[in-house]
C-alpha cells in the first residue's frame, strides 16, 4: 500500500524567526545581527571611553563583517545538512523527508534575511534587500520580495496566514504604559523629565537600592549637561534631598568618579542654600575643597557665603574667608600644574553675608570688623552694606549706632533705599520717638524713594501701638496703592496686635470695625480679636464673634477677597476656650470643647493644659478624661493632666483609676521622684482625707506593683507624709505642750462663752497657726482655707482642710438648676458610686464623641438648642 505524501506544513513566521526548533543545536543557533552605532557608543561610554565618529565607523564596519561571516557559515551548515538528508533519507517515510526539506529551506531563508538586515549596503548593491528597521507589513513585504527574487515562488507558503495586526504593530512601537523608558535613544530630554518626575515622587537616599535601579533604568549618560537639567527639575520642586542623593550616586560610580563638574556642585550648593540647609552645604563645600578638579571658584564662595549668612553662622563664614585667601593643601596642589593658584579675595557680597549672619546672632561688634576689612581691601560699602549694619544695631538695641550709620551713609553719598527707612522707623518706634518715625517716612517721600509696603506697615503699627490708629489708617491708604507681597488682612491683624500690646483695647475694636471697609477679615484676624476679648473680660463680644464665624462657614458664604476664609481652626477654638474659662462660663466652655472635638481639632496640651485642669476643678472632669484619651492616641501626654486626674481619683476614692493612671505614666516613660510626689500631695492636701491616703497605700501594696516607679515613689511619699502627720499628732496630744494648752483653753473659752473678745481672737489665731503651719504645712496661698480642730484630727473621719468635693458639686448643682443634662452627664450619673467605679466603666473618647455627635443632630431639630448653648 502506497503512503500518500502529506501537504507541506504551515509554519508561523514570527515563531520560527524567534525559536526555529524546540532544542536547537549549536550549529543552528540564532545568528546575531551587527550592533548599531548608538549601541557601540554606549558600550564604550560605560567603559570610560569617549569615542570619536571615526572610531565608531571602524568598529561598526568590523562588527558588520563579523555578522556577515557568521551568517554565511550558518547558511552553509544548513545547506550541507539539507543535502545530507536528501542523499541519505534512511528508512523514514516520505512525509518526514518533505518536512525536513521544508524546514531546511525555511532556515536558510531566515538566516539569509537576517544577514541582509545587518548589511544594508549589500541590499543596495543587489537591489533585493528589504528595508532595514521595517516592522509590520513593510517587513513582510521585504521578505516576500527577497524570497521571490532568490528562490522563486518556492517559499511563498511561508508567508500565508502570517499577517500582523496593525494595532499590534502600533502597540509594539509605542511606549509601555506607565513606564516611559522606551523612548528613542536620542530623546534624552524626555528621559530626563521622566526621571525627575520619578525622583520627586519618592524620597530615596544615596544608599537606597531603588535609587540605583531608577538611575540605571533611565539609561542616560550623566554628563554635566544632563546632571544640570536633572538638578533644575529637582530645584523647581524644592527637593534638596534627591538632588544631593543623585549627585552623590553619579559621582560615586566608577564611570563618572573622575569626571566631576564644578558647575554641578555649585548648582547643588545653590539648591541647599535656598532650602536653608547650611550643614549639608558645608559638607558639599568640604568635598569641593578636597578635589582640584572641582575646587571652589568665586560663584561657589558666593553660594556658600549666602547660605551661611542666612543661617547666622558667623564663625563658619570667617573660616570661609580664610579658605579663600589660603592656598589648597599639598595633596590638592599635586593634582594640578605647579603655577595653579586658586586663592581669592572676598568681595562685597561675601562681607554682606557676614553682616547678615550678625543680624541673626546679634554680634554687633562684627559690623566694625567688616567695615575695617572692606577698608583694607579698598572695597566701598554699598547701600545694602549700610542697611545691614543698621539692622544689626537695631537687633542689638544699639539705637545710637543706627543713627550714626545712617548719617555716615548720607555723608558717603550712598542713596538710601526703602529698607533703610524701615529700619529707621523701627528704631524710632522702639525708642518711643513717634514723630521722628513719621518725619523719616515723609523724608523718604520727599527724596522720591519709592516706598515699600513694609515701610508703611511698620509706621502703621508704630502709630497703633501709641493710640494713633486714625493716623495709621492714612498709611493703610498709601500701602494699598503699592504692590503687596501679602494680603491686606495681614496689615490689619498686625495693627490690632500692636494696639493690644500698647494697651489700647477699644482702639483694637475700632480698627477691626474699620477693616471691613477695606477687606474682609480672615480667620487670623478673628483669632486675634477673640484673644483681645478674652483677655479684657468681654465674653459677650467674643461669643458673638465666634458664633458669627461658625455661621458664616456653615452657610458657605463667599467673600470678596480670595485670601479670606472664616473656617474656624484650632487657634479659634483655643482662644474661645480661654475666653470662656476667664469668664467662668463653664457650660459654654463644654460646648466649645465639644464643637472642637467634632471638628477634629486638638487642643495644644503644652499651652492650654491649664484650661482643662481649671475646668476639671469646676466640675467638668470628663472633659479632662476625654482630652487625656485623645492625647494618648497621638503623643505623650502632659504630666500635669495625669497628676490632676490622680488627685481627683484619690479624692473620689477611685483607687483602681489611680493605679491605671500610674501604669499610663509607666508606659509613657514619665518619671516623678519622691520629692515631687510630696510637693503634689501638699499642694492638693485640701482634697484628701487621711483615711483616703491610707486606703490608697493599702491598695497599692495589695496590687503588687510597688516595686517599680512611679508607684514606688508615690508609696514612699505617702509613708513620709504619714510619719510627719504622726509626729505632729503626738505633739498635739502631749498635755505638757504649750500648744495643747492653747487648744484646751480655746475649747474651754468656747464652752464658757468668754466675754473678752480680744483674748478669744488671740486664741483662735494661735490655733490657726498651729493647725496650718505645724500639722498641715499648707502653702501661704492656701492659708485662707477653713481649718480643723483636734477632735477631727484624732477621729480621722473628715478631710484635712477644705470641704470635700461633694460640697463643691453641690454648689455647682445649685447654680445650674433648670439646665438640661447632657448625654455625657447622664452616662456619668448612671454609674453607681466613685468608690466602686473603675476606669473600664468610664466612657472612652470615641464614645463621648459619638454622644456629642448625637446631641448635635438632636440640637438641629430642637428649637431650644440656641438657648441651651447660651446658658
């Protein structure tokens, strides 16, 4: 039976071009095409060689010949294999022979096509080579033409059903989405922009492996021009860390270690100076001084001098001047020719930087040294030099020298600038010479000097500080006509603060009312007015302003000025809390604190912890509890908050809460020694009873935590207090003691109704001095507290001095009859008793916040909500 020959198999062209056989032999490996000129150039640059066009042409020709030899060798090997297979078919079937022949023909065509792609000049000579670099349909058409010209139509079956989709061809030529690294080799500008955007997104250090991967993935040549472009992009975003990391990474690579650029390092100094990074700038400057290739020149000295001057580092600036005049070290000198001398003399800009540093450090004697050095060098002082000298003297309170330098400036014929008059006005203001300040500004206008906004601002604040706010409003009219660097609201805010510092309260209100004719008050002005009202016992006006601010923001009103905004911030709530505490309006204090918590603002515990302590002593202890819980979620709490809660818990006999607060102190690493605990107990002795302190000591002993601080220190302080109290009690019960006689005589006189009032007053005074100074040891500020007798001390049944906290709560309840009970009060009232309660039963900060949010929702539908908040 004859075996029919199968049809020739259809091979996919792209598959065979990439991987002809599953396991190709070494003789049938894929031929390599000749590298391009750009590939050779990059390869040489990585090895530290800068190739010329002639070298690149010779190498390109050599690689092309190598590729041609490899292609011919592979073609011959494939042809020999095909011929051997045809002569010795073996015992295989005809189908297998046909398949081998087709595969061999295909390999020969593919190898010849690759060779021609790598040799464009051969294609030009023969006229049948396909175009180089073609993709998609163009590449297939070139292959068809070559096959038809060289082998006839025998290879047409290779190209059947092998069309590439146009969309796939376009997608192959485009960049990968999200990467941006497939740009053309010559498009360096796009690569630099992509690299800068990636660097600005992440914060990478010099030793971070991600920076190395990013820099190498960019596939850039980091020469001087490209590095300056990268630093420009990072400077626009103020990213000095990345600029420093990129420069260090590039110049630590082996390929660029010996190609450092002075211009790149000078640019880096400028970036660090604009970001006020004096320490990093000094480190870069030291690197420059250690390398002759990048040794500092005058622009580099200017950059480091300005940076150090803005930082106020006078000593470092003096060293920079010494480095300018000094020759480099021997090691650096060996790197250059023998006649190289980079030493320079400082110019006016360097000396002005020294004066600028003296302004911040207030080293007024350095001004005379600068003028002496400039006179030796033959440098004439400029207007900026005299202005900086006057500013140094102003900061140092040397007002006589301010005037002398101004006169010397006029004598030398140097025209004064607007900044000079600003210093003059400030000097006259601090001396109390208001008329002279006004005359100085008038002299500036008569000279034709264009005044700056800062000059009129200083004069307006000077007039407001002395009660002349109407004259200050005239200066505001002049200031409004000049180009402003800040909105006009800042001017009025400064004028109000100046009037408040001068003690002119009603003038502050008048300025605030007049401000509405020029601009709309912003939240900064509102905060200042709230502070003014709070410090001057004007709670009603502070409350109206606060409610107006909240109402404006809730109604989303639009104001004329683009910088105006009346959204209450943390300073707004803090100022209103301070005003409420000063006026003893604790119900409104609670309302403001609740609104502050619902607005997700936090009270600065370092500045306003006294407000919470004062509210706690006024019966609002749960506010302090909420504040402590909120602070613990963010930072270490203020020790005064914890101490106040400990004292309140001791007074309420809540010893479990005391222990938990002590554990909080341990976790927060807050330490209080025995002496500090003793002082705390003495200052708060009017809140405790002796039994309460004894019970606290027993509870801490039974808890088993007395070996660690701060529990150990508290127990020792309690024991020392008991020893002192026992000694004083022993003296009181001693019948031979004169003080006991005085007390006994006082009791007898009270029983017998002594008629001699003078003698009775003397005995009462003796008893008070005895109880206050000998036994209680109460500070002088607390000597007006009602004292106790001997019977009370012996029975140990009542507190040591002031009435218990229950009486205080009773007085508060009498004062708040008819006031609606808040949700937090209901939660606290639902607890059984202070003695049996624990910290776990107290509502947390989040629970209190939820209750307040529910109350706010209820108040929105309650017609009596407004009257409730005003109580």
